[in-house]
C-alpha cells in the first residue's frame, strides 16, 4: 500500500515525525517483511523506496544523465539546499544520503 494515495505530504510527514522518523533513510518491518525508505522533502514523495533512491543517486553521481546534457559544465544544482557543480563528465558529486529529490535545476542558457 502506498501511503501517498491516502494522505497528503503534510500528513505523511506528521505521521513520520510523530514516530520519531526524520529526513533520511528508515526501515519499516512487519513480520518477516522489511522495506527501506528515504524520507524526502522533494518532489518524488515523502517516503521514497530505497531502491528508487539508489537508482536516482547512481544516475546523478556514477552514470550521468541525459538531463544534464542540457546544462553547461560548471552549472550549479541545488540539492537539499546545498550547491553542487556539474563536472566535466556531466555528473554531480553528491554525498550518499543527501535529499536528491529536493533538487533545484539551474536556469538553461538561451541559445
């Protein structure tokens, strides 16, 4: 069940905070079933499954992404309120665990 189908982002954050969960990774276990999540303030939802976080992180940091081809090397991306510079390999040097879904893209150059 996806909580986001039934509760607003604000209500989800309130429930997580009431349970002592703050931004970052957390796990939910019911019986033998365990799921890892990332508590995000970004646009992908409040509770993002860890495998989705890992895939997006890998794309930004290790593989690069076609999205970044639209920006000049040296462009500044804001992630979780911190600035990261697009390197020559068109990747971002982001520490694992940062809120990669809370991203502010730089303005594109007018051609």
